[in-house]
C-alpha cells in the first residue's frame, strides 16, 4: 500500500479549569471590574507619556481606525506589568485566550461598559435593538495574561521597590547570541537598579542568563564604568562629504578601466526564499568577485541550501559561524565586523570593496557598470546620511538610550549620554566601503574605534550609525560620499507601524516591497544607484522580472515556469517542531486525499507489491475562494474582497499564513479590500459551526480607505468546522465568506486523545466567544434552529482516530482541491509519477533560479 507515514508519538498535555477561581470571579466581578478601570486610567497615563518618545509614526498607528491591537503587549510597559502581576491567578480557565489581548478591542470596551459622548469609534460591538445600533467606545484596557506570568521574586528589593541584582557575575559578551557567559543559578544582588526601563527589562526577560546580563550592564552603567565619557576627534573638518555625481555624468564603460576593482559581497540572509536568493546570486555573480554568505542561525533549511550553492563555485563561501540577527539588534553589527575580519584573513581573496546585501535586494545596473563606477572612485566610501538635524537623529534613533540584546530581544535599559567630542552621524545600514577603511575599523586600536565599538555595543540599530560615525570622525573623513548606491522603497505610512515591538523596545520602520508601479522611483533618481530593495517573490515577482529583463534580456520564448514561484514552508530535516498542529493535520490529510485520488473504478487500493521502502511524496493542493457577493450592492459595490486569515502583514497588506490554515487555537481576523467610494458603515458578524453568533461589530469605511481589518478577541478554542463571516448593511446581507477552522488530529505533535484533548474541539466554555452573548441576533440573521447543529458539534468533539481523520478529510475537501501526486525519485508505486516531469512540483524546472556553470564572460546569467 502506498501511503504517507506519520511518526509514532506519545504524551499529551492537559489544561484543567479551576472551578474555585471561576466561583471567585463570579463573586468578585464588580471588584475586578473596578480594578480594571483603575488599571485603564494608569495605562492611559503611561501610554500618553510613552507616545512622546516613540515618534509620530507610532502615534499615527495608535490613532488608526482599525488598529492591530495584538501588537500591543502589556509586558512591554513596566508599570502595567507590575499591576497585572498582582492579578495573577484570578482569571485562569482551561484556555487563557481571553486574557491575551490588550488595547481598544470591542470586548475590552464591553468589560468597561463606558462610552464617551460624541466619540464615533471605527469599530464597535454590534447589537440589534429595534434596528438601532449601540456600542461602547474603543478605549484602552489592560488585561492580565496569566500564561506569561513569571516569578520575579529573586529580582525584587525591599519596601523601596528597587531590584537587587548580581554582585559577582561576569559580564556576558555584548551583543552575544551564542557565547555569552553562563551565570550561576543564583541571581546574586550587586547594586540597586532604579531605572524604570531597566526594571521593566528584568521583569520581562525570559531566561536567567539574559536577566543576569541586563543586571550586570545596568550596574556598570550606573557606576559610570560602561560608556566612554569622551572620544578623540581626528577629522580636520567635520561634516564634509564628497559631492554625489549625477547619473548623466557617469562613464560606466569597463573597457576604459585599467585595473578594475574586485568586490566582496557579504550577504546576510534568513527565511526560506532560496529561489529568490539564487536569482540574486545569478544576477550579481562574476568570477572576479567574492561572495560571503551568513545565514541566520534560525534558518536551517536555507543554510543547507546555501552550503550546496557554495560547493558549486570557488568564490562563494558561507560563514563557519552563525548568529541570530534580529531587527535593530547589536548582533547585526557584530556579524558585519566578524565578516570583515574573516575577509581580511582570507589571503586568497584579494578584494577592494565591501558591499553588504540581503536576499531581498536586486541589482538595477549590471556588474560591469558597478565595477567601472567603483574603479573610478576606488578611494571613496559610500554611506547614506540621515539628512536631518543631528540632535533629532539621535533622539529618533534612540542613541541616547542604553540597549542590550539577549533572548532574541533588544531591551531598553535607560538613558545615556553621547561621548564628548563625538560628531554622531548615521542613516542607512547599506553601504560600500573600501578595504582601507575596513582594515582601519577592524585592526585599529586607537581610542576612537575602540570607544565607538563599546558605545555601539549597547545601541539600537547600530549598523545604521557605527560606520558613519567612525568614518566621519576619523582621519579618512574626506573619503565619505553621501550615497549608499541603493534605492529603497520607503512608504512610511505603511512601513512605520511599530511592527517590531515584539523584538525591540522601540518603534521602528521598514521599507515596502517593490511592485511594478514603484519601479519608476528608480528611473527618477539623479544619483548613481546600483541596487534596489526590498523585493519578495512571494509578494510580487513581476518587479524582479522587469529588472532582470532590463539588465540581461528576456529568456527564450517557451521557457517554462517564468511566472511561477515556489517557496518551501517545511522540510523533513526541519523536524516536526517547525510545524503547527494545524499544519501537520492538514498536510497528513492532503496526502490521504491525494492517495485516494489514485484509486480507479477497477481498484480499491493502491498497491506497491513487496515494497517496504519509505518514500517522499509531493502533493498539489489549491485553496478555493468562498466569497459570495449579493446583487444590488449600491454603495457596497466598492467592496472588492472579504478574507479571513492569520498573520496579517499591515505593511504589505497580505496574510503571511499563505496556506490559510486555521486551527482551534488560532487568532483569525477579517480583512476587507475596498475601491474608492462613498463613506459607509458595515456590520460584521462571525458565526461558528454550531450556529453560535460569536461576534458582531461595526466598521466605518472612509471614502479613500483601501483596507480595513479587525481581529475580534475571540475566546479560544474556536469550534472546528465551517465558519461564516457576514457583512451586512442595516442587517441586510451584503457579502458572506466561509472559512475552515481545522479539526486537529494532533495536539503538541501527538495524536489526539479523547479523554485528555476533547476540550480542544468543544468550543469555548458556555459557547461564549466574547464576554457578551450575541445569540439574540439569530432571529435577525435568520439562522436555522441550532439544536441539531449543536448536537452534531458535540458529537464531533469526541472523535479520535480514524473517525476524526474522516471528519478532517471531508472538511478539507470543501475548501481545497487536491490535484496531482508525485515522487522525487522513481516510486515503487507505478501510479505515482516523477516530480521533475510535472509543471507544479517544487522539483519542476525553474530556469530563473537555476545556477549554471560559469560562462566565458565570467557570469552565469
């Protein structure tokens, strides 16, 4: 029998509700409500103070009409976190989903029961009262998250509230990810820590080692032993930079260059987009240059692929060390400095320029043009300045704050002063540096370089300022050119949404991906540029196609897969831990369905006679659209799409969960796409498989709104089965979309067990998804009686084994079309063909990303 094999698994965890706690909750409901109101007032005060220092970008995000409330973490604010910890244990049910949200959600508004007169919220809870609309305003609330509570008793002081921190521990390697000092199990006090930021970091840090490092650093800083007080100035004339040539002045003919420069490209890559990385290498490769690739420590699949690439070409190497490089972290600067040291030690690589790239970059000019330009500017260093007043840059960049990276997070620890005599500069962290300057940065022992390395070890976004500041204050300051040779697709309205606050205690921005309509920005530039960023083939591949064709011409007519793109989401070597239970459930179901598709009317099973070989198979599955629009939409004709998913990216406005797999423990949100049109208000209603009205709220759509999105804070587990989300105008149906909450056959990668895991498919306690019931809307929505649906849901919640698999398979068939099945190698099952012969497999030909032998001109493209 040809069949997909599932690993043997044992062991399950169980969540048990506390009846005593629930009884206390009912008894002290009013007291808890009053406490939450007090927390709300305190939260608003702290939020208002923090907004002064987090920049205009975050303030605009907080004012946005449909905010992503889940980006706000109560643990990020020390005052609120201490208050919330005092509630520990009061709100523990079988599942803590209700307690995980903060911010102005509809549910938190209901808990408060307040409504400011004259304020018109963009999202409000919807209830039907004689065709009228009522709903509380969206003020901010603070909700305790018991699942993240930690015992911080060893870090708290006496009555003065100051934390005790270690006295004798060694300071860990600054910015270290893999090699910091391992402290003892005892967190020994060393000094009194009084700063709000430092106390907050100690409370939130997850590991003992991280807390130890934070405490050591703060104690050294408080003692005045961490930061240099003053640094020397070697530049004879501060603030000078060479004039940037215009494009019309360039002579990029390589034929006129006698001694062309050789470039060392350092690629910092992460993720899984190996095909896009190969396409970049193919575009920039030349046998005269060098390519040094660092793969993030978390990207095992990509690292395995890059190792194979390096075996094909002698001038491509991977770093023998790997780090976790997070956005804004000190580890990125450390990785650059270590790469520079490695390149200087490679005696067989004679390079003249250091250029850093990422996998989301792509060239805008040919390699020959780049070499010709740099050969004429061989003593210049290319860095882009911030272009604003220096004091403002320091504040915006957080350079006057102390930061430390540990636990894959950048912790803000307090204030600090800029060393006297230093002219701080900065801007973009993409640059082209001469070998002479790199040698100075790596090998110099003077007070300027060593002092700046110490200063930027504890800086946010250090790579955006370190090299600028070293160069601008050094004896080589006259080699600076205010141009990093790149064009970046900034759209700060979309890119500055504080989307990195889960990994850094700061509000930052990120550029958008290039779309075809954005490429005109490259044509309009007058300064020389040779690279553009960012590009993501999974978001839009057409922009890369246009640039590739512009540089190297079109592929031959009839070339296969020119418009196709594949990206691996999972590989066996990743291990099951890399998959969610919903993904593991779906993948095994896909293969069961795929194997059944091989059945013919003449056969009842697919056999592989005498074979016991375990085989790898690929299966093609395509999700189906389920949106239904009603006729006579009138002003709602501007509605272009209504979609439900998880992992919404507000910058690129896509769901990063590309497969759209949703399980009982997921947190789905609804996104609406609009054309320009009249202002309108719509009601959104969520209905679960047992015909429970889970949520109802209004959204306000402005005349120029393109997207609206809201995540109702639904209590989990969500009931598995077919859900529907309806959009209504004055309770008349406008549009409806269905989506599947996947029943799980696995819990924590182990097969589901009836006795221990039945709660997972039972829905929330009391069928209450929010703290207010919306079941009174059933008659308005004209829902059928729910008794039969409720009984069927209750029966299915008890399923395990093959009956559960049958339920999963039948559910998936309603939302997915399963197509072909193939094998990487000749299968023992004759009905399974080779993947290389298909047009859909990840192993089918992809000429865009194939790395071929080096041609006579030194290139591979």
